[in-house]
C-alpha cells in the first residue's frame, strides 16, 4: 500500500509540489488572485465602516494575505489530487552548484542592490505618477515602520514569490523553453502590481528572480532578493535624505552617479556569468528537485 510521506509541520511548500501549472493553470491562478483581491477589498471596506483609523493603519496588513488565499487553496487542492499519479517538482530546492549557502545568499543580495540602482532610471523615464497613486504609497510609507516592514519585507516576498516563481515559473519551466517561461512569469509578476510605475521595474526584477530560480530551484533565494529590494525601498522612504529625492541623481553628483551606474551594470552582468557555473542536474529542465514515487512513500 502506498502511504503519503509525513510532512514536518514547518514545511510550508510541499503541499503544492504536485501541481505543475501550464498557461491555462497560470490564468486560473490569476483568476483566483483576482478573487482574493476582491475579498481583500471587501474586508478593507468593512474595516473602514467600523473604524477608518483602524483600516488606515492595519487594513493592508490584513487584506494583503487574503488576496493569495483562494490561489493557495486551489493549488493545494490540485496538488493533492495529482500527488499519487504524477511527477512532482519541489517548490524549494538547493541546487547551488559550487556555491555555499552563505556565498550565494550574499551574491544575490549584492546583485539586488545593484539592480535597485540600475532600475532607478525608470523613475526618470516614466511620466509622473498620478496623485491618487502617490497618495496610496505615501500613506503606506507614512504608517508605522514595523507595519510597513511586515507588509513589504515579509508578506510580499513570501506570497508573491510563492505565486510567481514557486507556482507559475516552476510549472512553465517543465513545459516550455526556459527563456519563454522566465519572461512569461516576469510579465505575470508585473501584471499583478496593477500599475506601470511598479509593473515595468517589476518585470525587469522578475527576469533576474526567474533566472535565479531556474538555475537553483531555490524559492528562499528569490524571497531573500525580494525582501532586500522591498526593505531598501521601505527604509529609504523613512530617511530624511531620501524623502525629497525622486532618484539617486538627486543625492549624488552626475560623475558619481554615472560611475555607480556602470559599476552596477557590470556587477549584474558578472552575476549572470557566474550563475552559469550552476549546472542544471542531468535529466531535469530546471534546478527544482524532481519528486517521484520514492518521495511519496515512507
């Protein structure tokens, strides 16, 4: 008799390993996400009726995770249905090749900082953000720092990486060319941000996150990168030096900015070259561990 392997209580990912969505599955997850967004807005509206002050302070922290609950329930249900009959692919693996845990974590953190600097140019290129959208971000950043950090440094990296890399990209990598899978998942990542001022940089970041996930299969690494990116934005928004600055150009001289920009591009290029030292295991389409019958039995 085949028995399901007992999962440790701290394992947050294995319940989704056997759902490997393709394009149609991606749209289904998007529909579930939209459903969750509607539910989150209903909760926020209810909180505003009860207490506008309470909703302004805690509304987003409560409604944000709700956006992902329908997608998570749907994916868990599909995974349980497939578990006994289909090959699974781990959401979180550790295909680090010649790199140690510390060295690759340091490398992805540094390249994320370089990416933040390079993508700053979009602030200059894009038209000014509408006032209502500026007000939304201002209210988010003007709240208590601890709430902002929970929202952008914990919730966003966990839930968005679970959806965009762990579910969407992991599935697409098993069904199409890696470059196409990475680009489509990055586009999905951009779309769920719902505005071009976030979506365009998110697409670029999504390409880098996608490549890291393709090579390593590590959701923890992409969560770390996402956390670094969001934390820098949140903390800098509370620093006096950055409050009145729209771009890094406003806080440094032009020669310094140009030198830093070139250095950051070089660091990103070197990172991509070094990541090629991580081989995709033989017979696999990505760095995600393949789960077979031995994984399902005790």
